């Protein structure tokens, strides 16, 4: 298991829409997390 760089993280996003809660799964690479969180 040398490829820790290509590790994919699963983000579950919950939002409220049309009087119901919606869940979204987002899969991103570990090297994109920092840029994703900085926005």
C-alpha cells in the first residue's frame, strides 16, 4: 500500500431542498481536500 496519495475520500453533504433533506456523496482525492476546504 504505497499509493496513499491516490486515496479517495468520501464526503457526504447534506442540504435542505423542496421540504426534504437531501444527501450527496462526493468522492475526491486526498490531494484535493486542502484546496476543496479552502474555498
